[in-house]
C-alpha cells in the first residue's frame, strides 16, 4: 500500500514512522521547510520525503493520504486528493487502526489541553499505563509505534476530527463550543460545532460522551443528532441526577456512587477550571477510579504552561502568560479573572473570524490599556478604539512587552491573552508564550 503523509511536523513524522513500521510504501511531502530534527528521523528510518514542494503526481497515486492538522482543509492538494477519491485521514484516525488501547478523547473550543492533562494525571496517579498525545507532546502515531500503553488520553481538534472514518474513543469529552477557526468552516458556527461533534459519530452504547449541559450550542445540536453513545452531562448551574455539578462550594459527581469535594480544594482556579475538573472527574469515575484517588489528583495537578501562567511579579506588576488563548472565548476567561481597570492587555495575531462583542463589556471594565501585537492589527484597533484612550500598535513581542511595561504601575497585571492564532509572528502559541516569558524575565536580568 502506498501511503503519503502531508506535513512534516510532529504529527506527520509520527504517522510516517508508524506507516514504515507497518510495512507500507511511505512518502512524506511538506510544502514548507521541515525542521532538521524531523528530517533526521525520516533519514534514519529510510523514509522518502520532500520539502518546499508537493509532487502531485506521486501524492495522487497514493492509496491512503494522512493529513497533518496544520494543513487547511481548503488547501489545493487536499481538494485534489478528495477529487480522486483517495482515502484521506488524520493522524489520530490512522494511528487508532493500529492500537487496542482504550482512548479518552477530549475536544472543545477551550480547556482541551488542561482537561486532557488532568485526566492523564488522574489515570497516571492511579497506576494506569497511559499515554498523552494528540495535540500534546509526542505524536499519537509515534507512541502507538513505540509504546504499549493500555490507555491514551488525546487532545483532539476539529481539524483532526474532519478527517476521521472509524475513530471510536471509549470516552469522548466535548467541553464547550464558541466561535473559533470560522475561517475554515465558511464562517458558520454550527458547521464548526458539528465538526467537534464528530468525536461521537462512531461511538456505540458501550461508550461514553461527557458534555457541558450549560453550553447552548451543545444542547441545540444534541436535540438534532441521533447519538448512540451513553451521555453524561456536567453543569456549573444545574443540579443533576447523573453527571457532575457544583452546589454550595462543592463539586459533586453522581455516577455509580457519589463523589464530593470542596471547590476550594481544587488545584486549578477559575470557573472554567471547575468545569474542566468536573469533566475530568467524571472520566475518572467511568473508569472506576476511587474517590480518594480522584480527589488527590484534583488537588495535586499543576496547570499547563501558556494558560494563565504567572511568569513573574516585577515592581509590583504581575505578568501572566495566556498565549494559549487563541480565540475570544479563551480570552474571556482570562479577562474575567482580572481586577477592574488594572490590566494591560496584549492582544493580536492571525484573526480567525473573531467576534469581539463577547468580550467588549469585560474590556471596558477590566482593561486599563490595550497593546496590539501583530502584523495587521486593524480589526482590533477599529473595534476597541472607544474602549480605552490607551491603545497601541506594535509588531513584535519585544515592542509589545516594552510598551506594556512602560504603562504598568504597581498593582497592575500585564496579560498576554491574544485572542488570535500566532502564525504571523511566531511558530505556534508555545513559541509566542516562551518569547513573552523571555522578554519579561530579560527586564529582571538586565
């Protein structure tokens, strides 16, 4: 079988490694440059590849094409693969064909990384032989090729779910839905939401779907969709007969038996993290992990980098790295936790069809100054020009941090919560967050 991998990053190289291990005729093609460390892996394993071009004749002669999630679904080469009727899969779909491990798959607009990492922590803490993959760490395919885990926790994006055929997690989680990546879904929120719901499409009644009962779009689509999977809700506002909810500063999960703990005992702060903890706790209960073990894990988990991560406090000013906030809803959670008129907000990047009205009131109440950071900040500047007199346009991390530092006074917070993708100035949101950290700490050392 001829297998072509589109994309030479973590996902693509992992898929190529697994395909080679399974004896397929493997070719990897990347229209951009491939990092040296990935080229070394391809060379070491005698995997044929090309970079900075697509050999369309060779790609379209494939039996199976594996698309990395970073390649837009509207890319020309993807359209040509589909037109030929060649099987097109995501890396998670491809790798899931070669493992018997039970999969816990987490999707949603926000909180995926935190919740997937938290579920992994719960399982690991209880002695499970478990891997963490998807959009985190080493690729799922590479781990399937090199490890023998009995469980995987996967962070899964809509782009990965676009290209599934038989992917069937034992437990799926849909944390929330807010407009994101609309540029890839014809600026249609429901089309994007339905892509997220594909996580359930192959699940049967011996599988579980954990969902947010407070989420309006999730409720609306659940009324339309005929799902076979067992549904388990969570809510911050409603008491439930089965599932997870909060009442009187207590987190409660009713499933098999009852689990309770004080919200104040959670290691993560903020209402969004109470919801994430409920979802993760339900997954633990489904897997029959003891109440004591779940409680211990929820109390000891440490927050993931680049999500409301305090970098430093310098001259009474806090610097918060929320680089993972790549959409408006994620920035909402960050701004909600800030003090009134005490925030210097660094925002900007690649706009994905953002509707800033969701945070307009919060910005007026919480933000003292706005520092835009991106190649083209016109949309943000036009929208927020009436929210504050202190609005600045910058095109580098160095300039943004320097401007924010000059505006901040003791008691203020400089918050990097960009609302946007990072690809105009940075490799990814991690690179953006690390550059922020470097610039902030440089002022201490310099």
